[in-house]
């Protein structure tokens, strides 16, 4: 029987030599694994990860500044750090997810002009805000601001912006439309669309997505059928749908399945039998009611059960009402406070957003998002940790970016803030900001900006002391 000849010793030796040489050559020519190089370890800190209400003491967080990822987390000396890893001793400091402003208007009623919005972004970044959800403004201007905020080495928040969708009647009557659109055409821009029964909602969403929008904002004068079409198509195309709490003809119950509903006062329409049209709502003779007892009704409980099951988020804008309510609107303020508390009590999520404009954040001491966080905590009874979640995880969930942002875990993006004091003890300690880490890039907050950020606290304490 034929057998292959046995290889000689010399042949085996040569084969081993060439195999080793080839292996060494291949190893030396291949690029180094970027995940193991250029790592920074922040050691000795107290970690508030955005998910676990219990702070993790004496923790190490390892970040890859090149990829922007969190590569490791561990307690104390559980692991030894490789020699090539840069070590930053942050003993005594507190690290938590970067703040997300859930409702702002960077380019509202000023056309494509970006200067005012840029100043707002600069000031918000100095407050620890790493992401903004812009809830409508001139799309050309906001997209330009988005480009400015995208690089990790720029001391600016990243911007997500919406395409506003409304009915033709709203576009024809609202005085803000022309000023916001500028050179554009209301209802015909990829970031501002009119909808009717003939609208191809898939095409509308694709146009908004191609322009750079992060979601649709359903605003007003939209029928229940069209709202449901948009929500269903958004789910199908994996495109977030944000909505006002009522669209006058669609009510809150018609909007189940949207990612978020804005403005707690619209929850008064959950229990009404018939919704007004926008025309009826605008009529001076129309009287809107805000019955507190309806918040405990079976209809409201059923609505909140569905709201929670769909993982929806209430963009309450609670402090918006507190800032603007006069004596005649006191009943509305009472309602939104009680409604937000009921949403929280039933276990549904609430996000923090100020519904603010550029003139309200002209310097870093105007920390509007902190005021919203504190007001939500005071009015709902949530813990300080849960209040922090309204501006971190809950806003990330609303934007559907929670897999990368809003909490601290291995594999997530390193959008983080570092504080001198513990915000779980006092939410005002959010003002003790030392560093903002944006997608892995470390920004130190200057001493001058620290003074500005804390000035409001000093003034507030002095006022209470004198009165």
C-alpha cells in the first residue's frame, strides 16, 4: 500500500523556521488594536451610574478617548492597570452621566441666525449638559449648530433636532411660523412639514431623516388617524416620534406609542369625551377645564398603564408653568403639578426639559435645567437619584439613544461629568462641576466658569438669609 514519504528532519526544521518568521512578520506589520492603546483610567471616584440608585465608591472608570467608549469599570483594586494606561486620580470626586436638556429652542423665531444659539450651547456645556434635544427652530440654523457641536474636542453639547409636523390651519394662523422659517416655505421644508390624509408618511420621515433630524415633533391640528399613521410608521422605520400631549384633534389616548409627550397640562384631555378642534380651541369662548379629581379616574389610570407599557416618557416642562403662571393661571399650575405627581406615582417616566429660549440662558449662572430637575423632585416626591435620571437616562430613552448614552456602563459612550460634591445629597451640587467628558474627550471647567456657575447659588442663599 502506498504511503507518503516521511518528511526529513531538515524539512521539518525549515518549515518551523519559515512559519515563525511569517508569524513575526505578520504580527509586526499589522496595526495595533486601538481598544488597548491610549486608555485613561479615572480612579478613586464615587460613581453614580444612572441606573443603580446606590453610589459606587472607590471606583475606576477606564475610557478610550479615541473611540469615546467606556472600556472597563471596577471597584478599588480588583484589577491591575496596564503600564500604558494613563491614570487620573479622582479621589473624592463624583462621576455621573452627562446631562441631557430635553426641550430647548436654539433657533426659534430668528431664522437661520445661529449666534444666540451658539452662546446658549456654550453656557449649557459649562453646566454639564452634553446633549440637547432641540424641539423646533429653523432647520438650517439648527443643523449648522449640530455640526458645530459634533466634534468631541469642541466645548459644546451635541444637538438632536426635530422635524415639526402640523396641519395646514395651524401653519396659516401661528404668528411664529414666518419668523422661524426665514427664507424657507412653511410646511414644505424637510424640517417643517404639513400633513393631511394624502401625505405619504414614510416619505415624510425619510426626508426628515436625510436632512439630519432625529425625530418628528407632532405639534397641532393633526387628526387622530394621521397621528396614529405617523406613530406606526415611526416604529416601523425606527424613527422617534415626539408629540405635544394633545394635537387638537388627536388627544393623549390617540398618541399612545409615541416616544414622548410634551407638556403636562395636556393630560387634562385624557378624560374628556370629545376633543376640540384647533379652531374651537382658539375661540375666546372656549373654556378649558383642569379637574384635579380626574387624575384619579379609571380612564386616567388606564391611560397611564398603556403609557408605561409603551415605555413612553412625559416631557413635563413643569417649571415652565411655574415661571409663567400668573394669578389667573394658578389652577393650571396646580393641575400640572398634580398630573406630574400622578405620572410618577403610577411608575411612568418623566424627563427634564425647560422649553427654553436663548434669552433665558445668557450666562452659565442661569442653570434652567437644574431648576427643572429640582422642581420635578419637589412636586412629585421622587428621590434625588430619580430626579437626576430625568435629565440623564430618561431623556436618553426618549431620544432612543439609551444604548449609548444616559448611563455609565462598559461599552457605552463616555459622556460624563465630574463633580466636587455629591448631587445625591443636594441637587444644587450639580453646580460643583469640574470636568465634562464628551465622547471620551476631557474638558476642564475653568475657575472663571466655576464662579459664574455657582454665583446663582450664592445669591439664592443670601436672599433666603435676608428674608
